[in-house]
């Protein structure tokens, strides 16, 4: 059994760790409220823009815009979004596990665009080449990051350097639930017959449909990426808050077990000392 000194030292260490995890949970909870509000406020805009795109693109063909062109997928770009820091449970591991299925798909060459230090470290350890790397998402304007990424991916697709583009990120559902998700970005999928407002309402477009598509498609792509970045930020804070709450609870359980062990060790020491005193007194009587 460990000594009393060792047990007291370990209890002090665990208690200090518990204070850190409790503070990190409170910080993550405060950041989560802001990130969740931002992500939820952006959802109606993304939804309405999707409906507008469905109305404009309904009835259009794949040659109406370069971003609609469908080709055989020999080369694909993958945009992977993770966090810069750890201590957020299985958040990054779940995303990277899903990304492996996209990156390892047979029959095509894959170029990776990464947002987040954890994904960069993961791909470097496995010698997977990266074409674009971005870190510090939480310290930058998500709008500027989304615009830069969307423009770069669009330019590669239009130039024929990529035949398809996929987005891998974590969709925020709640503080305890984040869903790793794969979204095909390019070519932009046209609404099928019977989907969207364009199937039930006849529109007269001004300016013409092609002009609207030229303006709408880049905005639509940027909005999808922006929404993914906002959802990823909220998911990271939610995962970290949950992980730190679990760590704080585990620390409390560990302190209870160590305190019980310390009390037993102290009782054993006291019993031993009493036995020595009694034995000495009996020896003096004899």
C-alpha cells in the first residue's frame, strides 16, 4: 500500500487537475453559447439560400455553369475541418475516422485541404500530402476563411484540376452530440424533379437564369462552407465542455477512492503504533 505522504501528494495533484478541468469546462460553456447562437442564426439564411438556388437551378442543365459540370471522378479534393487543440474527447478522432473512408477511396487521386492543427498533424504522421493548410479558425473571421477556401476550390474545379470536391466536418446537434458528416460540394447537385419550390411554382427570372446562376452559385458554395465552419466551431466547444465535465467527475471519484485508501493507511499506522505501545508496556510489566 502506498505511504500516507504519497497518497496525500496524489490527492493534491488530482484536486489541482480537477480545478483546471472545471475551469476549462466553464470557459468552453461560455464559448459554446456564443458559437451555438452564431451557428443557429446562420441556419435560416443557408436554408433560404438553398431554396432560392433550387428555384433558379430547377430545369437547368449541367452545362449552364462550370460548377455544375459532372465528370468522371479521377481526381477529388477533400476539405477536412477539425480543431486546433485537443482535450475535446473523441471529436477529432470521429471526424478523422470518417475522413479516412473518403481519403482512401480506390480509383481516384485525392488532394486534401485542411482546417485545424489536429488534422494537419494526423495527415503528416501518415505521410498524406496536403495542398492547403489553415489553423487558428477560432481566431479568424469565418466569413473570410470560407470565402478564400470556396474561391480556391471553385477555381481548381473549373480548371479541371479536380473532378469532385467533398467537405468533411462535424455537424452540431447539441452540447453532447456532434455528428461527423460528409457533404459533396462540387459539382453542385441540381434539384431533382419534385424537389424545392421550383417544382411547384413557375418563376420569371430577371436577369436571365444563367446570369443569376453565375451570381448565385459562388455565394451558395461560400455559404455551405461558412455554415460548416460555424457548426464545427460549436461542435468543438460542445465536445470540450462535455469532455471536461466528465474529467471533473472522474477526478471527484478518484479523490474519493484515494481518500478512502489514505484513511485506511492512516488507521493501519495508528493500529501499528498502538500495538507497539501495548507490547512495550507488557514487556516492562514482565
